[in-house]
């Protein structure tokens, strides 16, 4: 299983008469105590199902490998446990009471403040391994965990003082725990590819109980994780009997030592029994036979460890004492947890976001000696200035590396200037590109990543929704994800159905992320700086048709380049074109609320109605400048919400509804909306493309109709 370079630690042989004080005995007794605690916790939860009403899983059957891992991780390490890992958490130093607070969703639950499930930890306790927030860990956690290792690797290369290390400079490792059923997830493959490609210091601990809820291994896979891992060249691997604590302890010690020293990934495949229910809500008796349950019971690690303790000379009375004391201790802790306070209702909306860093526009937007730049160059210069100022910043994605510098040349020369460790290509792995930023952020790296076209962001949505957007909220504010995700977007010039789509409405259904959409070079630079500095996840939508202002009528996107210190806070719209006060007084005006390419369609159309049209560029779709929107609508009484997206069920329609509700008494006409035709995709033929999209003529027709009210 191992290459010769891996040394497997061994216990000293037992010495008669001295066994009681040996390190082996102490370790095994400690493990047995944790096993007894885990078993008693599972039993008391089962006996109190009316109280333990929130869905939960326990580690019964998995205790040996979990405790072996938890005991040997160090406080400077990182861990990504999964939903069955309560024994691992006990071995790391979490108390039964702390775990029970999460089980019962109590206010003082140290992981989530009563917001997440049992055994869904997050911890910044300096005495324990760092555990960032993660989801229910059915394979999705492997990408963020690998991102942590990616971040550690980068911080090591630059000699960052922020890197967590041991008292003697010991390097950190990442432990990623998962069930074997989740290994069939495609995202696991993306993570493993990245781990072996970049030689990342991560241990993948796969606990294989041969069940995926009610689906058996025989009906869901042709190979187990150990066999599957053989296809990933460079991923070291080992098998272990997950019921045998000594074997597990040796194996985890070897794996941790290998990764700590060699800085390469390894997979540990532990075969374990499943003694409890899948979850409290999916009962084992519903789908497992008596024969299967009996077979698994034979591999119960707790009695096996008890027998081993007797064999090495531990007195039976000492084990009986542990077995007698543990139920009393667990019962008292459970009673304490039951009486603990529930979360206060007024905290329900706390920690959706960490406080924004940039709250006011600062710096010189239009320096007198500045040069005019296109949007694509403003973005390039913004990233270059960020990389110059922040050594912990990196930029990666498809084709942004040295050879091409981005398919739009939006990253041109960056790799040459900052090196391949900071600006580099990835495989076609949108899930990894997006999800790894959660792990990178957790270790202190500040990632900027790019999805090549908006149409291809969907493989990354699982990570965006499940991991990134929920991290700050479900960790009770401990782990906001600082990431800037760049997404070229929009249609022009026959880009076709997979390079022209608009995705803002889909993005805006995700709570816990911010979305910005600049329409000119100055806003591009100011928003990009603010988005990078924001401690929360920000998606920046960048219209391809505005990058070089090649579309007729978009020369306004070219502006004087702001100074390097210019920042534009998210959530602040801008009046691009005011209506004439004379026409406003006459009540013969309207306002257009838009963004992106819509700004230029509106400006072109407004030329037919001199003084009668006020145009608002939202610039930021969430947070939204509601104050500017509503005050402008009330000022004019007539409003057109303009978007490039297909209109039905869009952000534009939702905004129109909010305007209708808030500004109803000030409206002189229905709220008008205009967007693309409700087609499944943007056709490649430019005649059809133009027929689908808004344009100045369509906007002018809507303006004329609206002004006629």
C-alpha cells in the first residue's frame, strides 16, 4: 500500500508489569473512554427522540478511525469533518455538552449558534484544529477542503507569517473526512485532480460502511474509494480495518506524518461497520436485514477495543469504572444542554454578511492627467494593482495564465509580472474554481477567480450555493468567504448560445453573495477594488460587449482611468443622465432603471425625448441602491426597468414588483419592463440575436408609450 518513503509508526512492545503506564495503554484507554462517550450519546439521543427532534447522525461503528484521526491532529492543522464524525470531534477536544448544544440547536452552540445540524462543526478555537464551515458533507466539502491545502501550499511558497505552524515550525495538514458513498460525486474527482496536480498537503479519510442511505455498495459502485484512487497518479493510498483502533492509529499517524513531511496528498480508506441509523429520520430497520445488521455488529470497534485492553493487562475493574461513570456524565451533560437557552428571535438575520470594508467612495475617479481606458484594461489594471499591494492575493481560472492571459486578454501580462504561483490556469473545473475559494479564504489567501463565460457558471453553482453563500451565516459569523468571482457576460456579435447568456437573476436568488455589474471603465475599477476588499463573496459580471466598446453607441464605457486608490462601495447606483428640471416640473418625464448594456440602449433611445428621460445605472444588483431607485421613481411617476435578460421571472420583473409596492401612490402609469425575448438561448445568427435582444428602437417605443400615459 505504501511507498518505501512512508514510515509507519509502531507502538513499543508490551512489557509485563509495566504495561499499565505505557504510552500505548494510555492511548487505548483514552480511545475507549471516547468510544464509551460516543456510544452513550447515541443511546441517550435515541431514548429521547421527542427532545432530539432535529435530524442527526452519530458515529456508531465509525469510532475507531475517527478517534485515531482526532487524537493525532494538531492545533495548527485544518479539518473538514463530515456529518457522522462526532467521535472525531470528541477526540479533538470538543465536549459532549458542546456537541449537544448543536444537536438541540441552542443559542450557545459554539459552531453555528443553533443554525445548523448536529456534527456540522466550525471552529476557530486555537487549541484545536481549525474547522471552517462546510455543508452536510456529501462530497461537496472535498473541494473547499482541497482549497485549504491549496492555500497552505501558496502561503508556504511565499513564506507568509500568517501561516499556522507548530511550536517547532511543524507544517499544517488538512484532513478531509467523507463517506465512501460521496466519492462517486464528480466534484470529488475535480478536487483529487487538483490535489495531485499541485501536490497539496491533504489527507482524504474515506469511511466506508457500504451503505449510502438505503443504497448498498453493490448497487451503486463498481469499485471502492481505494480502487478508484488508483486512477489519480500521485495520490498515495492505504487501506485500514476501521474497526481495529490500533491499526487505525498506526495508519492515521503514518498518513499525517507523510503529508506533514512530504507535502503531498494521501487517501486513507477505512472499512467500518454502520451500527446506528443513517440519520434519526431514516431508520436502519426500514431497509437493512437482520443478517446485515448482525454482520456489522460483529465489527463493533468498542467491544473489540475492550478485549484488546484486557489482553494488554488493563484490569477489568478499570474498564467497568469507565463504563459505569460515562452514562452518568453523559446524562448530566444532556440535562444541561436541554436547559440551555434557545437563540433569540432577533438574531435570526445576524451574520448574513460580514461588515463591508468599503462604505464610501474614495480616491480620485477622474484624475486630471489620467488616460482614457477601455473596461477590459481598467479590470486588468485593477487586478495588477491588487496583486502588487496584497501578496496573499492570487488569480486563477481557465486560460488566464501566462500563454494567453484570458480569452478576452483581461489577464494579459499578469503571469509574467507576478509568476505562475499567483496567476495560473486551471482545468475545466468550474466547481473547483468557485468552491476552492472557500478553503483559500479560510486559511488567509485572497482569491480572485474567473469563470470564462457566464453560461458555464452552472457547474459551480453547487459550491456557490451550498458552501460559499452559507458559510458566514451558518458559522455564526466566524467564516465569511472573501472571494471575487469574475464572470464575462452578455450577448453581442453572434457569440451564440453558450457564450452570450445572462445569469444575474439566477445569481440573485442565492442569498449570502453580492452581485455587481459595472457599465464603464471607472466603475469597473472602483467596484473591483471594493469587491476584492469586501470580506464576503462577490460575483462581478463584466459585459463582453463593453470590454472594448466595439458595439455602436458604447463609447461611453471608455473613461479616464481612476487612480489606484479609487474604490466604489457596493450598493450605490448612479444617475447617468438627469431629466431637465423644466420637464420634471411639467410632469412629463420618466426614469429608466437599468445596468450593463441597458445603460447605452437607454441613452440612445433617450435622444428622441430630450430632457424627458432620467437614467439610473444600478452598478450593483445586490446590495441594491433602493433609496436612489425609489426616490427617482417617486420624482417622475413613470418608470421603465430595462434588462438584457429574458424577461419572464427575472430580476427586472422582481424589481418592478418592489417598485410597485413601495412607490404605488407616486406612480402615474404601470411599471414598464423590457428585456430579451423569453427564449431558451441566444441564437448565433446575428439577425436572430438582434431580434431577441432589446435595442434602442425597442426602448424608444417603450418610452413613447410610457410618456403617453
